[in-house]
C-alpha cells in the first residue's frame, strides 16, 4: 500500500470525513474497536470500499508528525489484532500498514466496508456522524439508511425510485432526433435504464422527462458575496435536463462580455473575454453530470463581480481518488447519465474537462467541501464587473460582439431550438418586449441565415440553421 499517495488524496479534504480518522499517538483498545465498527459502517453508507484510521497526522493542520503507536502490542495478554478480530461481528478484513515519511512513522489501519449487515464491536454497532463516533442505536435513521444500502446497493439515479411517476418524454425524443439518433418508443425506457427493477420510473427518468421537477438557476450578484445586491436570476430548470444544460451553456456565451483594455493605449486596443468559455462549459457539464441527484438537490451557479462559482452536490465518485480526479481519470458519479451524454456528444468521457480547467486556472479552481464540489472561474479583469454583468444581462440590454447578435436575438434562437413551434406572442411574453420588436428581430435572423420558417405561418415550425 502506498501510504504517501493515500495521504495526498485525503489531505485534499479540509477536515476528517465519515470514512477516515486522524490521530497521533492515541490508543484506547475498546474505543479503537468501536472506531473500526463506525468506519466500516460509514464507508458503506457513503459508497466507499474502505475506511481508514491513521496514526501520525495532526487532524487540524494535516501535518505529518509521526507516531509511537505499536500495532503489534498486546491487550490483556492477547495480541491486540487478535482481540480486535475476535470482537468484530461479522468478521471483516482489516490490515495495518506502516511506512516512514521523512523519517516519521505513519501507521494506517485499512478497514473493509460493511457487507450484508452492519459491522458491530462487542455486540454494538457504531456509525460516524461527520467526524464523530456514535452508537447506531441512538441514531435509527442512519441505521435504516445503512440497512437499505446493504440490501439494495449504494443509491444511484437508476436504482432510486422517483417520487414523480406521471412522466412524459416528448422533449427527449426531440433532442435525440436533433442529433440524428432514433429512439424507439417500445424500447427506450429499457435501453436508457429509466425503470427500477419493480418497473417504476427512477431519478434518471425524472431528469430526462419533459419536466424534471428540479430547478437549475443562475444568480447574478453585484458584489463579491451573496450579501450584495441581487441583479438577476435566470431559470433553466423544470425541463428535460438535456435542454436545461444546453440553454445554460448558451447563456454562458451571453455572460462572457468582451472587454477592451484602454489603459495607456498606443496601439490597437486589446479585447479580452471575461472568462475562458471552454472552462465554463466543462465545469457546467461536469456539475450536471456528476451532481448527486438522488438527494433531490441541484447544482448552483452564482455570478459575482469577480468570479463565477459552479457548485455540484455530493463528492467525487466512491471509486475515484483526488489525484485521479485532477488527472482526468473519468469515474462517473452517474454512470448511465454519463453514457447518454457521450452518446449525444455532450461529453466524450475522455476526462479532459478537469485538466482543461486546471490548465487555465490551476488546481485552486477546485474546492472540496463536505457535501459539494465548487469550481471557481475568476474573471479576466482588473475592474469590478458586477454592475456591468448585472445591469446588462439582468435587464437584457447587453449586446454581444460575437456574430452581430444582441441578447434578444440569442434568446429567440435558444427558445426556437428548445421549442420549434413557439409563437411570436409567446416569445414576446417570455422576453418582455412587443410583438413588433419580435417581428423585427425575426426578420433580421431570417435575412442573415440564422432561421428558416418551415410550413405555413399557422401550422409551421422554426428551423434554426446556425
């Protein structure tokens, strides 16, 4: 076992988690057995294969201090490891590993996650709540959740029943059709794994349905915190997740204001985008793809005056390491959704998203919190831009320098892609301008080859050409 590599992965977390514990020289024979029970059960609860008890590390600073703990010592005239094994039920695999790092001894106890039934010590079951050990009998909700996981497996979007069973999938068929892929009504539920074993719609089906029943919002603030003025909230949720994701990515292009540097200008002015759009797109796709949807919580996108924060719920996949995450070794949290994204060419499963963000913004762009991962994309600007983004995007008067399209025309194109049958009246209500203004913008889009009207005005539809 490579203890140094393990520590580098664990040090990415700001503090201890349910499945690992740091100590220096601590040793209480009975309490350690209780920790083994707790770490084994908690590892299963969060989908990890192993729990870890580590000696020689300061739990606050993560400094490698070293330890005098002796894994071979006796307890009551019996080798401690034998005592530990004798009092665990059912028997689980555990191993002690010892290594010197910078001449400092580190000892790691690797504990197998519970299988079939929870792990007990001296007849009592324990669990970790945050970084604290607790008796499972005093926490029946954790015990119930653990038994369910041991019986049915770690919850995923394919084995978890959706609370919404009246689902329709017209937009899913439309999206697949736009990619030139045919879905068969007789088999798509089975092929896309939209049903649980008992034939009910699962969370994946809910996400792909015409109404996901989940919000997906982008909020814009004036300053650098949520305590500042809120300029705008853009809603992308309550839709088929494929369209929500596409519209959110399209909106990133609107946010990406082109700035001109006029400081001491002697030559032609230099134009710089507000942020790297490819990094933004990769972060958005990853947030949606790897979000812990089974908990019923959605990603959160927040625009401040100096950065964008993209938060996804949950943590990295149980089989993933932090090092592998940074290297782009793709281990999906939502495996079937990842396959669908690859099939639709939304992502290619090459694992290049994270390395691309690191290339532009370094590893500092990623923050691993207790129940979420946050990607921070700083703005390429020496100026405060909250007012600029808030006023222009929030009030829908920003004009993009790309392709000669203003914000209104971009929204029209996006809505037409989303709903080819949308009417001018519906566009006017959606955008908040007159039907005359809608007519003028549609005329521009037609003349410049952006859209084409297929069929008669009453029964036809809009075809977006570029």
